[in-house]
C-alpha cells in the first residue's frame, strides 16, 4: 500500500461532484450506498467527507475492505504510527510464548496445540531420536574404520572393542537428544526452543555455575563415601579389578570425557526433566503427573538391574523433577547429573573399569541409602540458594526484560 498523502496534496472535489453530491447530516450513514463504496470514519481533525463514503481502491488489504476507524493521532491525517484496524486477524506463523508469569511445567501452554499437535510433537521427538542415533552410529563406525579401531565381538554388549571409544560413542548417541528435543519443540510445539531450558527462554549460565560449584563437591563426597563403605565391608575386593592405564591414555580419556559427558547429562535432563514435564504440563494443571511419568521412564531407560538401583534412580529423579519446577529451569539438575557422571566415568577410567557394562540400575543398597540423604540435601540447598540469588521461577511479564 502506498503512503497516504497529506491533506494539502489531496485533489479536491470537482464542480460536477460538488453539484451532484447530496449533503449528509452529521453522524448519519446513508443506507443506499453506491456499489464499491463502504462507510468510513474520518480521522480526528479532518473535515467531514462529502457523501459519507470512500471508494475501496487504495484502502484496506489489497484495496479491499475499509478500516473500522483511524486511530486518533496528534498529527491528524498521515500522523506517524497511525494504522487502521482491519477486521481479519492474522495469526503469526512464528513461535508463541506461554502466558505471562507461567511456571516451568506450563511453558507449552501457548494456545497453539490440540490433540493432533501434541501427538505430532511426540512423534517428532521419537523420530529425531531414532534418526540421530542412526547418524551417530554411522559416523562412529566410519571414524572407527578410518582410525583402524576394531569392532567388538558379536556376543559383546559394546559396539567398539576399545572401551574409551565405545564409551564416547555411546555418550554421543545420548547427547543427540538435545537437538532432537529443541527441534521438536520449535516445529511441533510452535514455541521457543529455549523455553525447555528455563522460564527465561535460555540457560542461565551464572546460575548454572553456582549449581555446579555445589554439585561437584556433594557428588564427589557421595562417591567417596560409597567407596569407603565398600572397602570397609569387603576390603580391596570392594573396589573390583583395578588396572590403571598409562599416563597418555589417562590424560586423553579425561579430556574426552570432560568434553562429552556434560552434553550427555544435559540431553537426559532436556528429555526427561524438561520436555516430558512440559509435555504433560501443557494440558494438566499439576506438575506431578509429568514428574512421576518422567521419573519412571528415566529409571527404565537405564535398564533392568537390582531393585535398589531402580529405586535409587526413581527417587532421585522425583527430587530433581521438583527442583526444576522450584527453580524454573534445568540448570540445577544439569549440574548435578554432570557432576555425578563425570565423577563416575573418570573414576572408572582411572581404575581401568570403563569396559564394565554396569549402570546406575545395578547400584547396591548402600548407594540407595546414601541417595536417600544426598538428593534432598542437594535439592533443598539449591532451592534455598535460588531464593537468595533471586532466580526466576516464573516466566517474565509482558514488556519486562528476561534476566
């Protein structure tokens, strides 16, 4: 649409129009309008139009419908920012945010999803996870062939014969969950992908650093107590078969694990504590159904082992689910999960036990006893620190800046 000319530049009515146009009383609208004409409200400060109507051309979308009314402006006709209000409402094709002041598990409530939309988002997550896993296997196999690494025997549970390479490949296959979740949320959920990270739409890195400063000492202490408990009960046998690698292999392994493990741990949190909690929170008022289902699936994803290991995983996942809603984001649980896995994998590397296929699902009852104390202690401490540091647990109000 071209810009509307100023009043002084508009051509005035001809003598023929003046003679033929009837005078219209103020405030009245003729019922027998000529074809192609529509009632029009003049802008504030403009003289009344003769005939009370204007042609369609040049006004409205594609020269079609006329506006309801021109908003009043200080400059009258053609004032800066003056735009008509059209009858048709156009919905943006971009992402939509949740209502203001929403809790973490409510971030999917953007009014853009029905039953089919939620089903489509679920299928997208599953499809991206499968496709990503296949891609990681293909790239890993190609890299192993190029580096001359041997594949594991057919009766082995591993993919590559080298324990470090196989561990890295497995962790990378889990880390693919981060882009899988973010893409599904953006494409299927029609919302900002960062809403899975926190209520501010992004990871709050300073808060993540505070949580990591608490998580690493706490998880290291828990691991040390568990090892001490096992040594007191069984002696050196409680530590298993120890075979310390050489310095070169040890340093390489430590660097690689420190690079890969944070992405693997974050991916599990984005999927279980993040997307699943928000998926159920999109149509359920309470966060607890989503937390329970996500905790159950989290425990099952680690495989079937000892009953104590399953209970440990489910119990800690419930606490972590509560902490995510309490702090408004995934930072605290990403820090705890990363600290736990970094300590566990690096310790296995130092002891030469990376080839061990046991997971947290095989944890003994002593580990469960310690977890009964450590999980609530960590979560309650982080919750208190979040209050101290003013961490946002609700989404921003419209017009306010995200902090």
